[in-house]
C-alpha cells in the first residue's frame, strides 16, 4: 500500500517542506528577541518605531506585488480578500494609532536604520516572482501572529493600552497565513520548477529586515 506521502500531489509535498523551513525560521526569530523587561525605554521605543516604519507603508504594497505577480485564480482571490480587509479596516491607520499611543512614531533615524534592508525587499517585490513572493507573504503572515504578543508587551511597558492593531493581527493572520500557504500550492502547481535553490530569496530578505527591526542596526 502506498504511503500517505506518495498519495499527495507534488505541490502539497513542496508546500509542507517549505512551511517546515518557515516554521524553523520563525521560531529562531521569536526566540532571538530580547526579553522586553531587559530593554530600556529607548530600546523599546526603537523596536516599535522601526516596526512601524517598515509595516505602515509597505505591507499593502508587498501584498499588491503578490497580486500583480500571481498566476492562479485561487491565489488572486485569496490576496484580494486579504487586501480588502487591509483597506476596509484601515490597517495602516490602526498601526499608526498603536505607534502614537506608545509614543513610538518613527523618526528619520528609525527610517534610516531599516532603509537598506527595506529597499532590498522592495527591489525583490519588483522582480515579480510569484512563488517567491507568495512564500514571503505566507512567512510574514505566520510570523506576525506570533510577533504580536511581544509588540503588545513593549507597548504596555511604554504605558500604552492601545491594543487594536496587535489584537487584530494576532487573530486574523492565523487564517491569512493558512490561506497564503494554500495559494502557494496553487502557484507551485502552475510552476513546479520555481521551487529551486533561490525560492527563499524573499523570505531571507524579509527575515533580515525583521532582525534589523529588533536590533536597530542594518
Ligand atoms: Fe494588517
């Protein structure tokens, strides 16, 4: 009798292998974060500000890049649903309120600290590689649901009670990441050769940017 793995379509096997690597990178990132209580107020503000500098103006743009690059109708629908929520509920404004309440609105120095790595992610998006972009967005959605409690903790230590952004993204991104990994399967089914040595290009660039948000230096 054939094993369960042999009964799976090749794209399903690929997605589960890619997702396992993503899970490893996420747990490595989450466990690398400094304990919030060990940080000074300035360091806590820096993390919140750099996070805001990266996400406020870029998340919808990255997701739009995924929409323009994708080939399958299934992916298109999944991404449109995601973008619809982002715009309808004004997620960038939710993040701005989170930063304002924690007195962590990005300064020129905060934007400069992440500029080089953010530019590298933007250039990657411009290369419009469907499998790589959808994988990067799946990685990000899965990561932020686990990152939210930490950001909420930092905001709390900064004296803020504003939680809408962290509450919404801790919950809705569970579904979003599952949907994006389903989209990834649809994209791989149309281009199996795209699962090559460089498939993690976007994930690695964004991972580097996320460490930059935490550590402050590029
Ligand atoms: Fe969002």
